[in-house]
């Protein structure tokens, strides 16, 4: 896809339609919707470049992810083998993506007694790859109430099962005494457990014809 006449502005905040860029890639998608085991798999490889405000040429776009893989799988137990204390279904969600580009801070400059960051080339560096595996255990819906019109659902979500270190934040700081630059990366490298209880009122209340 070609992008033309994008709205951008220059250093004097004069607006124009001189922005442009392009995006290209291919995606493979496979889905299964029937049976006790269903889900989908997608894989894409793509590239996206744009010329944006205050830039002299095209650079990789902020959301440019060269490769992406998603696997979503749901497994439902047989009714004949179902026990009330065991989950009725299990969902598996795996995601992998190469890192997005960002503009690195390469140093510190001193101007009139004030420190300023020195930036590298626009979006010339990339964040680490992202990947995670999430598992959801869901118990069978149960009707309640006098006329069994309401529904209650219980589930457990386990996020980032194997505790992969995914980048959450990058902080640049300047030491006011020495003018030195420090970079701190924060990672999300532990798994989360979430407990959910969902109520739907009049869920089984069919409208009158």
C-alpha cells in the first residue's frame, strides 16, 4: 500500500501534505472453527516506512514489526468425562513478534549550562523480540435464579507462563553533577494469575416472537 499526501509539519509548524510512505508484506492464516479443538494460526512478514513531521526522508514506522506469529487454540472436554471441579475448556494463546524500531539516545550535550540528549538516527535501533504464552482455564457456564435465566462463569488466566523477559520500559537519565548518561531497561519477566467471575443476567431469556 502506498501512502501519499500525508499531513506533516516542519520546524516552523507549517502544515503540508508532503508526507509519504509505503507498507508491504504477506500474511498466512489458518483457522479451524469446528470440533472440540479449534483455533487459528497466523504468520506475517511485513515492512512499513513513512516520512513524517520533521523528517527529511522515509524511516521505519514506529509500529513496523517485520515478523509476527500468533497461535490461538481452544480445547473443550467431552461432556461424558466432565467433572464439576475440572475446567470445561482450555485456551492457549502464544504470541511472538520482532521488536519495534525506536530512536536511541547516544549521548549528552551541554548547551548554556543545560544538558540535552543527543539522538541517533531515526528508528535505527530495535527493541528485543516479544513472546509470551497465556493459558486460560474456564469452567462450564451455570444457570442460576428462579427461572434459570442468569448465567455465571468462572475462569483462571495464567499470563506469561514461562516468565519470558519482555521489555516494558526504557528510561534515559542524565546525572546533573557529571553530565553522564544512563539507560535503564525494565522487563516484565514474571507470570500473572488472574481470577475471573462473570455474571450475565437474563442471559437465557429468549425474546417473545
